[in-house]
C-alpha cells in the first residue's frame, strides 16, 4: 500500500535536510578561502553569498525539532532523494553567477554532474576559470563520490541508529558491521589514497613544466576526480593536456583503485589478501576487462588515429579503464571519437560504462557484482530445472568472505540492473527523437545514467533543454540507483492524491 507523507515525516526530513545543508555551508567555505588566498574578489563574493544562503536555509530547516531516534527506511530514502537534488540547486548558485555558463540550467547540469560524479560539463572557457570555481567543482566530486550521507554519518551529524540512510545512497555493503565505523573507514581510505596520489601527480605536473602552486592544485584536483571516478578536469583537453606518460599511468591506477570495493581495501590492510584474490567481483572484473580490451584494441587497429602500436595500446587501455570505472577521463578528443572511432568502438565504451565497477566503490553503472550474480542466478535456475527432483542446487561465491546466493539477493540484482537498462534505452530514444545519431544517443544516455561522463558529441552548450533535463534526471537516478528515487516519487504521488473516504455500509 502506498503511504502518504505525514506531518511527522515532513518535520523529520526537513530537520535532517537542514543538517545536510549546514554541512554544505562548511564545504562552500573551502572555495571561499581559496578565493581569498588568491585574491579572487569576485568569486569570493559569490561563495560568501552562496554560503550565506546555505547557512540561512539550513538553520531554518533545522528549526523543525525532532526527537533523536531511528529514522524509518522510507524517511531515510525520502531525505536522501530530496537532499541530492536540493543541494545541487545550492551548489549551482555560485557557478551560475560566474559568467561561464550560457544559462542557469547549464550551471545546474554541471552541479548535478559534479555531485553525481558524472563528469559531463557544459561550462564555457574552462581554461580561464578561477581557482575558487575549480576548487568547488572538485569539492562537489569529493562530496558526491564519498556520498553526502556517508560524510554526514562519519561526522556524527545524522542518526547513527539506522542503516537505511547508508543504503539509500546506493551503498548496500558494510565494510564493518557498524555503520558509523564503516563510513569513517571509507573516509580515511579515500583521504589517504587522494593524499598519496596528489603528491605523485603534483611531481609529474611539476616535471612537465608547471609552476609549483599550479602543479599542486592540478595534482589535487586530478587525484580527487580520478579516485572518485568522477571525470572533471581543470582543462578542456582532459588528461591529454599534460602530455605525460607517467601521469596517464598514475591516472589509470587511480581509476582502477576507485572501482574496487572499499571492503577489499580493509581486507588487504588487515593482511587478508586471500579475500581480495578470491573475490568473485575482482575475478569477474579482471576477465571482463581483459576480454573487452582485446576486442576494443582490435576495433582501434582499423582506425588511422594512432601513429604506432604502442600509442594505440596505451590510449586504448586508458579509454577502456576510464569507461569501465565510469570516470570519464579522456586522452582523445570528442571529435576524434566521433570521426575516427568506429561505431563498434563507441558501443564497447558504452557497454563498459553500462556495467561499471565494483559494488561498494565510487564507480557507477550496474556494477560487476550484479552482472555476476544475475549470471549465476540464471545458471542456477538452468541447473535446477535439469536436475532430479531430489537434488538441491546451491550457489556459493566469495565476496568479502563466503556468501550463498538466495532468491532475495538475485531478485535485487536483477531489479536494479533492469532499471538501469530501461533508463539507458529511454535516454537513448529521447536523444534519437531530437535528431541525434543512434550510436551517439545510446552512448551518451549510458554515460549519463551510469555516471560515466565520456562525451559523444551531444552534451554541448546549446543542446535541447528537454534533453538536458532528461540527462539531469538520468544522472540523479543513476547515482541513487533508482530505488530511492522511485520510492520518493511514489510517496509524493500518494501524498498528492485525494484521500478516499471509506464507504459506509447501508
């Protein structure tokens, strides 16, 4: 039965939405401080205004008093669904006033893209963007990659007595049994990886000829974007800009780390390396990448883009990892992809983004675990149908320990995977209806819903506004993995429908 929002629901959601908005105010102080350090007075004014708006709204919402306790699962999902879009509107305020966007909708698009770690961008004149605005773009990536709810839980700002908040952001796996400990471990691992990567990438940028301060910020921003499998870069040429083999290799390693389950990071750190190598998702991902790499390199061998075999392999593997991790970094231009890559090569990139990385990682897409579990479930059904009535078929797999596949797990994997596929198809049909090429429409829709970010020529300034809105919805739905969004929409619709009065017996 569809339940309505009660006054108590609205009060609880408003209060905790105010908490998240107040946390967002703290995040807005980072680009504000950056602007002050670099004496960027106009950006400083914008971020001061945005922080003031965020603080005011957050404080007003927090005035809705609630008794501390457990949020229901429905309240948690409604809060998460509202928060991700509401905070995107606040995030777009300083960007919309920067003069680097043709319209407010374009600024909102980039904000949603940043928070959902999609990495698609409609920004203009990126090379002349202020340090403050660039910092904000990558702070959004960090917040979105980590998860707004995860960060708030790790800081103790939200109720710790419910796992509904944690799972409502598309995270169903716990690194350790306790939710708060899980979120704090995720935060520590992310900060450690980003810190180490920043130092390495800063050195590569410095060796390539950048001045120290600029090298540091480029290293920091690329590290955040790479490990969060996000896709924004401080230049319009993406990773091509740096002309550095070492930086490309570092980015590939960073993207691969970003698509690994956080639970496996913890297992390795605790010396349980056998859990890593036995994990069916790691094995599935390895063979999947090797198989797709062979096919992708074979399709690239027919193109005249690359001067030699080694360059083709290096750039081909980079694009393959970028797509599979749903990062969106690129070492070829969009024009080269459209004019030189075959339709087969583009569709391979789309398939890689559609599947995505590991569950419990920063990567998007359907997830390797869901694909693997769906295949195992189908094989199990076939075995069961062809086995004697007395035989019992059970499927055991290793995923951060030994697991047994049951109907509930299989059904959940199939449900989310189906919703992803339906969204990919709907977005592609909308693109085709607007007159775009079918191959590009399919790939672009997949890039949006999987939060993959690679561009195939459709996401540009001046694109149809209806298509832009569809892509915003795809990014939002894909990041929350649909269930939270569907639950929110159902709850809103149920609340708007007139109350049916019970019929009296005559």
